[in-house]
């Protein structure tokens, strides 16, 4: 059974930083492209950053230059370093396969809340 557990969220002031982590179990983590998604109240879940099995990255335009996605295959963990946070980054953040098909379809975790506010 696939399990994805996100952590690292919290309340931060505008301009601050957070580092999210997502620990995966039940899969051969290293062979999958992974992504960080977020969902703000009233909005659909959206992909903000992705990393291929080979380490290539891609970002939503609004976070490019501020967020960095990385992975540690030995630890089955994917990270999201978020700098220069803005109030519009406030959302629940999730990790999953990119795109979330196959095992990813039913493997959404509880996410981690990120709130950017003064």
C-alpha cells in the first residue's frame, strides 16, 4: 500500500521560508516522477513543482525562482524549499506522483498547511 506523508508546514510571515518534506513508502520511489501540489480554499489542486526520476525540475511560473524541489532516493523523500513566501502561497501542500495516475490516483496524503500572513 502506497503512503505519502507530508510535513514541514506552518505559519510564516511574508518573505519567510519553509522546507516541506514528503516521505513515501510502498513504492519503488526512485523510478517515479514526483510533484508538489497545493490547494487553496475555493481553488482546484494545482501542480507547483515537479522532479523527474533523473532529477530534472519544472515549476509553475508564479513560484519559479522562489521554490526548489529536490529528492533523496535513498530516503524515499521529496522536498520543497520555499523562499520569499507570499500570502498567495497559502494553501495545503501535497506530494504525489506526476501526473497522479495509477497508484497516485488513490494515494493523496493529508497534506501540510502553509499559511503566509503577517
